[in-house]
């Protein structure tokens, strides 16, 4: 019976191993099922991405065409602007001699006016200095006259004072005797 017990044990152990393997296989199957679902999901996304990529490529082609057109238009506009700048430059070059003469005339006129104004200022300064010189001369003469008069008055007072002192001196001298 031992033998039967051993066989039953072995059989139980084998069944148990089968159950464990079955559980592992179920988990693996679930994992594989999840992976398959994820692949299906990615596959559907891939279709959407491929469509989006195609739209983007189409837009890129349109943008490249628009870019080339815009670049060509800018080139044409740049050529027009270069021509306009050249025309304006030529016009300025044509006007330069005409206005150069006018400018020289204006400078000559301003120079002449400046000379006239300088002469006028010089004349006015001379008149002012002459007037001031006359006034200074008049003041000088008035001061000299005042000094002469003051000297005469001072001399007269001095003489009067001297005569008074001498007279006083004589009076005192005679009054003592």
C-alpha cells in the first residue's frame, strides 16, 4: 500500500503542478491578451497617424509651393525697389547741380548780409564810443572846472582864514601891550 500511497502522492503532486502551470498559463494568456489588445489599439492609431502624416505631407508640399511663390514675388519686388532707388538716385544727381547753384547764391547773399550787418554794428559801436568819448570829455572838463572852482574857493577861504588869524594875532599882540 505504500506503493499506492506513493503513487497517489505523486499523482496529487503532479495535479498540483498542473494546476500551478495552468494558473501561470492563464496569467500568461491574460498578459498576451492585453498585449494583443494594445497591438490592436496601436494598429488603429497607426492608421490615424498615417492619415495625419499624409495630411501633413500635403500641407508641407503646399507650403513649399507657397514659399517658392513668395520668394519669387520678393525677388521681383526687390528688383523693382532697386530700380526705384536707382531712379531716385539719378533724380537726385540731376537736381544736385541745379540746387548747388542756388545754394551758392544763398550763401553769397547771406555772406553779403553778414558783411553789411558787421559794418552796421561797427558803425553803431563807433558812434557809441564817440558819444561816450564826448561824454567822458565833458565830464572831465566839468571835473576840471569844479576843481578849479574848488581851488579858488579853498584858496579864498584860506586867505580869509589866514587874514583872520593874522588879524587876530595882531589884535592879540596889540591888546597885550
